[in-house]
């Protein structure tokens, strides 16, 4: 009984789930191999996430660029979304007076609940 009670406080390896029976009590891994494997997996999922976000931003950019090229300055959000634009992804945001100004790389636009407008290319990086 005494042993089982003690057992509960033994930390387990974040990678393989084995109990960590030696070393400092704040150790997170049972061995260096598990530590390396865990960090590699985390880095890999981080890269996959970044790749996914960049793919979304690229798609948004090509939609916006098409609009700029054809001189469209205002579009209904629903129409945009049907073109594959995802409104919750942008590269920056700022409050510009009363407006919510977003950017997708060098294209800026103002977004409301229902539409985006004033779509234009940025000339200077500021
Ligand atoms: Zn382990």
C-alpha cells in the first residue's frame, strides 16, 4: 500500500509515458532519445502549422490580387469566401480611424462584418 501511494508521484516521460525512476523530480523524459524525439515532433508540428497558415495567406493573397488587378474595390464577404478567402487570416491589423484595416502582405483592405473595401496595394513598407 505504501508503495502504491508513492508510485503515483513518479513522473512519466512526455514522449513514451514510461515512469521516470531516476534523476531530478522535475525531469520530463526518461532518456535523451525520448527528449530528442519529443522536440523533433514538436518542431515538425510547428512547421506543419506554419505551412498551413502560409498556404491560407497565399490563397487570400491571390484572391485579393485578382481583385486589385481587375479594379474591384469593394466585395461582399460571402462572395470572397466563396472564392476561397478566409477572413480570419491576415498578416497584420490596425485600427485606422473608425476602420479596421487589415493587410495581406502588400495589399491592404478595410473589413466590416459584411464586406471588404478600399482594397489596394501598399507602396511603402511602414
Ligand atoms: Zn521515454
